[in-house]
């Protein structure tokens, strides 16, 4: 599984990193960074949960 | 209206006083009727199920905001071109001026100051033993904080809450109730115009930054006033309503109070749950740009559609036991702040304000009880309380 992060749209609300710190972090400018190019199988549910809570829809799980 | 003979129709009046007093039964009925329902009472459709509302909020191409997000054409007209009533790409330029101030990394620097103000306020009311949690606790903090951040002069700040209240009411029906609010609304329009002036706004403030963006050529000069309006309206009665709703749960449920007092790390989750179960903004309107298939029901092009955030947040298809306040639910995917393009830019600030106030309240009191019936504030768009009389036992004196 891959996640697409729209860094232009990200406003740094940080909910993704609260929900799934193993998948998402914020860089020094508080813009989302993905920890994995390919989300490990055991983190897929967390990746989905983190993408879902993005308030500005900047994260999209790719099939 | 003969767009579709099979279109589900409901006679529910979402703005009737008894429905506004307790809209949740009506929402459930609409959710159970169909994914999209046309109303006979107003010339609108309404989406009430979580997944449909969420998808509608995310699909600005089909559900445009550019014709306004209010019920009536009369009240949509003055908001056109503002940040609420534009689509990308125009919207994104305007929003960026707000969001760079409201970004959580920027807000983090304000957290200590807001916490201090909240604690001083809580100390003051707790010392009195009984107080009104709407007028004396929930209202002063957001107004003071936001007014200072915008850089507003002290004179005139008393207009902010009633003005924001009347402005949001103008998103609803233009009936005798709105007519009664019209003097306040008109007065607030005048006030907002008077502060749309860099010479009256504090240097370095959010308000001043709007005019800096004009000077820098980032945004057109005519958008400065509407952008300032967004600051002057969005974070007042909405935040007050959310804080009061959370406080009410604490007063009515001693077990919840005890749980949070024992584990303050749940304060944040509890706030999300308060937002979910009593969403301040009931919903805003959109207009369809094409025939839109909403989970099998076709909403014709050119329809005005209410996206009901408050109903979505009580949708049993998405939240188990949705009418129950579950402090551990942490429903961060709720739609109380909207979602996607127009998702509330100031939600981080609302969280800091509410978490600070509730945190101080929990630290400073051992018991909290209703001292009378809470009073509902009738409003077509923002659901909140008029009064919440409480008595408290200060910490260590119980």
C-alpha cells in the first residue's frame, strides 16, 4: 500500500501523526512526511486511519 | 419542481423551533428515508448520512461553494468572493492568508498564553461558587483571544458575539426571526467595515497581515474585507457553543467528570466527542453543478443542498451508539469542522481554547453540578446554549 500526501494542501494540523505516528510525521515546517514509501502490511490499517482524519483531505490511500 | 418523480421528499421543517430545539430525531428520520432527500418546506435537498456528507464536502467540483453557502439568494449575494464562498483555485489563495496564521505550529506559541488566560478566568468564576458557564466561562475566552489576535481595538468588541451570531443566522431562512436579528446584523456589517482598515488594527496582528497580503500583491484588495470577516465571524459563537456543550456534559455526568479528572489525557478526546455529539455548525449549503449521484439518488444540477454535519456526526451507519457520549471514542474523523476544501481553518485554535478551559476547570474543581435548567439559544445554523447555570465545589474543599 502507498499513501499520497499532498504537501501543498497540508496545513500541519497533525492529526495524522497523532493517530498513526508510525506512518506520518511533520517536518520542521509542520508539513506531513511519510515514513515509508511502501506502507508495511502491519501498518496499513493505521495508515488508513491517519489518512481518514486529515481535516483538509491532503492524504489519500492508493490501492 | 418536477425534476424526478421518484425523488425522496420529506415535509420536515429543519428550521421549526421544535426541530431546532432537538433536531436529532428529524435527522434520523431523514437518514433513514434516503441518502439525499428533497424538502417540501424549503427549496433544498439535504444530505444527512456520514459518508455522503463527507463525500459532498470533499467534492467541490460537484458541490460548489461559489454561489454562496447560505439558504437564500439574498444572503448569498453579499458573501460571494469571500473565503467561504469560493472554490479552488481562488479559494486557496484566500485561505492561505488565514491558514498561515492558524497553522498549529504557529498556534503552539500561543498555547501557554491562552492556557494562562483560561486559568485566570476559571479561577475567577470558581471562587464565586456559582456562575453561568455560557456567559461567564465559554464566552469571554474566545472573544478576548480572537479579538487580540485579529488586533481589534478594545472599543466595539462587545459587538463580536452578537454580530457573529446574527451573521451565521443570515445563512438560514430570511424569516421574521432573521428580521428580528437584522438590526444587529446590519450594525455588525458597519462594525466590520470600520475595522477593515490597517490603521485601526494592531501592527503584526492577523488583521494587519490580511492587508500586508494585499500590499504584497498576494490577494486582490477587494478580498481583504471579506477575509477579515471570516476571522470576525468564524471563531466566536461556534467556539462558545462547543465549550458550553462540553461543560454541560461534565456537569450532567459525574462519572465522566471523575474519569477526566483522574486522567486529563482524555480531555482532548472528550472535546472531539463533544463536537461530534453537539456539532455547533449544523451544516452549510452548497449548489450542485451537475446531476450528482448520491449513493443512488440523483440530485439534479442546480439544486441547493444542505450538507448536514450535525446529522452525519450522529449517523449510526458510521458511529456505534451515536447518541452516547463516549469520552474514549476520540472521533477525530467527525465533521463538526466540516472537511476538505472548506474544513475549518481555525480548528487548532478552537482545540487549544477548549482544552485549556476544560483542563483548568478540572484542576480547580472537585464537583460540578447544574444549578438550573440549561437554556437553549434558538439559532438556525449554530447550535448552542443561551445559559448554563452551574455550582462548583473548589478543589480541596469538598
